[in-house]
C-alpha cells in the first residue's frame, strides 16, 4: 500500500503530466494530465487544464478536461468542471458547476465518449435545476 502524499502549492505552476502512486493535492496551476492510483484533490484555488485519471477525486477548484474515476468523484460547491466525467459514483454539492457529459457505471472510467450519457447541471444560489437525458 502506498502512503505517499504530494502537494502542489498555491503559488506553483507546472506544465507537464504528473503521475504518482500515492495521493496528490493541487492548490496551484497545472497544465497537463494528473494520474494517481489512489486520490487526487483539486483545491479551491487550483486550476487544472488537462485530464484526471484516478481511483478517487475531490474537486473544489477549476478543471478544464476529462475526469475519470474508477471509484468516486466528489464535486464541492466551489468546483467548476468543463469536460466529461466518467465515474462509478458521483457526489455533487449545491453550487458546483459541471458542463459536459457524464457516464456512471462500474466500468465508467474505461468508457469512451460515444458510450456516455449526457447530464446537464446548472446550480444557482437561489435555485437548483437538473436535466438528465440519456443519449
């Protein structure tokens, strides 16, 4: 079992892919793919331009790219995702913004874009609006 933890601090900017066996927390800016065998946390101050591939993810910041979780994805109220999601389980807090397609199955992290279902979620302070259409 891997117990390592990595942190990319708020004032840090990285261009390139990051691959780790352990947990990683991003508070700064990353332009590239993030891959972890365990957990990825995208903090409130973080911006990721690239894809995520992990077992578990918690997102509170901004992600522009595809998110693939083999187990569970948590979207915190400050999260903004522009890209497709593939996950087994999804937890979305009121206020999170998600623009893209979503596929939720036991093998979701391995699916292609053509196999996914479309989910459009729009959350505002005074109301929450959800539309789900299978495509």
